[in-house]
C-alpha cells in the first residue's frame, strides 16, 4: 500500500479546512465523528482517573530521553514525584482533547492513522506511542508558542529538556521505522506543523538506555544537564531555560554563588535564577 509522505499532512489539513470559507462542508461522517468522540471520552476518563502513586522509580519510554542528572534526582525523590497543580491539570486536559481533534483532522484529510496507544518495549523499557501516520511513528503534541517554534524551526535537538527525541527513537526502534516525527498544534494560534527530525538528531536509543541505567546507579549525580549562561555583560551567570522549570534546580545548583545556592530575581520577563552574581541586578530578589 502506497503511503503519503508525512510532509503533506499539514498542507492537506489546511486545504481541507479552507474549503469551509468557500461554503463547502467538511467530509465528516457519523462513523468518524463517533470514533473521535469515543477517543475523547477515553482520554478524559484516563485524565480523570489517576493511577495510584507509584513510589518505585521507573524508567519508561516517556522519560528515557530526559537528562540523566534530572532523572538521578527524581529517582531519589519518590515523595515529590507526581505533584501537579490545578492549572497544570487543566492544561493536561485540553492538551489531550486537542490532540484527538488533530488526529480527526488527519483522518479527514485522507491520511492513515493506526496503532494508537500501542504498547512497545525496547531493552525492557515499556512505552505507549501516540500513533502511526502513513506507516511512520508520530508523536502528537499540543504546545505553547515557544515550544511550537522549536518544532517548526527544527531546533528541538538543541533544546529538548523533555527528551522527546529519545522517546521517538525508542518507538521507532520497536517498530523498525526511521522516518517518523512530531505533529504539533500551537495551543494559542491553532497552527500546525510536522517536524521530521534528521537521523543524526535522534539518539542511539540502545546507547541512551544503557548510559542512563548506569548513571542512575551512581552515588553522585551525573554531569550537569545544561551549563549556566551569561546574564548581561557584567559577569552575572544564570540558569538556561532548560533548567528553569526543573523542580530540582535548587538542589542541583546548591553550590552556586560560592555555596549560597541559586539567587532568584524577578525581572519584567519573569524569574531568573543566577548562579553567579558579580553585579547586583536592579530588580527585586525573591528570598
């Protein structure tokens, strides 16, 4: 069976939806609508029914691509895993719903969606992939404008704190494919993009898994995930963006500022976490 290339998915969806402006109805059937609604129902029920908190740390396909140092801290912090605030839970909910809508549009535009939530295993690491589109593994994501641009501009490989590329590589290893990618919707604008990374941008998943499992056994944390970067031109240094969201940043950088730890300053653009203060910023410090 001939499969369409992934790079035609987004143009085909846009072309289909633009027919609405011409007064043409979309080719949606009752069967297709029922399928989408059933998938949404399942996603909402899954979101609304959390699994019992597992105090045993587990390496899964969804986290195997994350930085080893972050995983090292997480393994040793069972009480802190899984804490999510109310606003973030809402984001998870509409993210799940948006992703089902995107797959509905993919099918409506004439592309083949299979293997949704298929369980796969690589080197005893288990995961559930989103789906295949046209025979290739595709991870469907909803993203903020900032995250969306990393996919659209093809810069994910240089800033992948959630380990998405490792996750994709694992699913592809299990399925014996290598031309998959990410179908992403911008939650703010409704834009879509299909990002198919180069092979060189994806880690060797066997090496990644073996390295991670070895580093998790270390008595001391592995090397830093990201190096501090300059803040201004006067010698101050700050955490890079990949570190700012991490819940372990203060423990990870407890030796910063000559043992004082991170210093947090409130700029107009948000908090910045300084690892070295040469000149005091002229903004409020959060103590």
